[in-house]
């Protein structure tokens, strides 16, 4: 009897691990986030420093979320590098909110002390996610038009005054073979 139960459980686990879609009833990833899937490259500025940037965006956890791995370096010094891992997923509808909601998580090469969770919403051409830090909130605005992506980050202080922090312009490219 125990052997049959173990075999049945093993078969169920194997079948469920082969599935490639989110759990039933989970909040879907908003379409503008899914649209980032693939590879991107471009350039921009971080605190007035010109940089190059590359992003790989892929579905994770049975396509219930999307992860972005990004690498950037200063144009003036290739050794001045930065990396981040961003995760986005759909959130439950909030009362009084018409737009789909998003949750996010930010982890980067500055380590765990600078990791943050974020919240945001979908717009007609992208989405916005805000990460709250002790001094400022960092508002990330993602705008997608075909194969062109603009990502803007502003620091918002306690008085809701925004200051530019970073801006990138990227284009979709073929992902390198793995």
C-alpha cells in the first residue's frame, strides 16, 4: 500500500513539475511585463554618467512571474560595473484602482542592504513600480513601443519632489545561444 502511495505521489510531482503555467487561481503577469521577455541592449545615464546596459527578461516560477537580469557599465570605465535582478508579478486588484497592479523585487550588486520590494500598476504603454527606501522612493517607469524600451528612474522625496536618477533607451535583440 505504501509503495503504491509513494508511486502515485511521485507521478503527481513529476506531472506537476512538467507543467509550464502558473498555479490555478494565481494573478496573471500583466501583458506589458510579459512583453519584456527576451534580450535588450542600449545605453543611458545614471546620475549623469553615460552607461551601456543589457537586459535578459524571462518567465520564472512556472510563468507566474518575470525576472530581469541586467548588466551595465560606465562608458568611460568598463570596470565601473553594476548588476541587478528584478522580479515582477501581477498583484490582486486593489479597491478603487482601475489598472492592473504589479509587485516587484529589486536586488543588486550593492547587496542585501539595498534590496527592496515595490508596488505599481500598468499603463497603456508600460508599467510603473515604486521601491520605497528610507530617504526616497525610487519610481521606475517602463515604456514599451514595439522593439524600443525606455526605462526611467526618478528619486521622489517625502515632499513628492522628483529628481532624475537614471534613464535608459534600449532595443530588442536576439538572445545569445545558451
